[in-house]
C-alpha cells in the first residue's frame, strides 16, 4: 500500500468545535467526549464552518448533530488545536480547530448521528488521557482556567 502524505495547502483548513462541559455537585468539571464514526477515537464535536453562521453557532450545531447536546455556547474561542483529517479521497490534511465552550443544559431524545457514536462524560484528567491529539489534550488539562464566567455565555 502506498504511503499517503499530508496535503500541502497554503491556507490550512479550519474547523469549529464545541467542548461540552458540566459541573458536578462537588464542583468538578466534566466534559462530554464522543467517538469518531470511522476510527472510534475519543473526540469533541467539530465540523466545517457553516455558511451564514458565526463560528460559535457552527460549533453548537455540531454538538447538537453529533451528540444531541444543547446549552450555552461561549462566543469566544478558548483555544485551538491541530489534527490530521482524513478526506474522502483518502488523503489527509492538517486542520486547525477553534474550540468554543458549551455549558450543557440538556440532551435531545433524537439527533442526526444518534447510534453512530459512543458518548461518555469524563473528568478533565480522564479526558486528557483519552484523546489522541496533543493540542486537545493540553486544552483539556487547562480547561478550568479557560472556561468563561456564565455571564459571558450565550443561550
């Protein structure tokens, strides 16, 4: 099998992601991770920009479609990371992902990708160990310091 190389592009592709989180009764922060459909790796909901939508709205929509999650999404990204995205052509390209906090208030009974992914709540140390992308791991380790005040969040 031929070895595939990353696609060289002058402008790196950009995706938007939500990091769904909640606070336990004891005040500990937990994040919801889900498995990717193809590789079954633990990831956060993410996707391509949606025409006509602001970045944080695109991130919130991905969370609804991939995990049925709804909540208050921060308008400002709390960080970025990069990962190798496998394209339909079989090639891979390096993507930059802007991450927006999503304070979870509920989950729908039905959503487009229900049954296609496994969902699980993790403590921050557990989540950081579960994900493969080093930049996402670093962001999860620092998440409590990055989260906005509830006054900065939008429904």
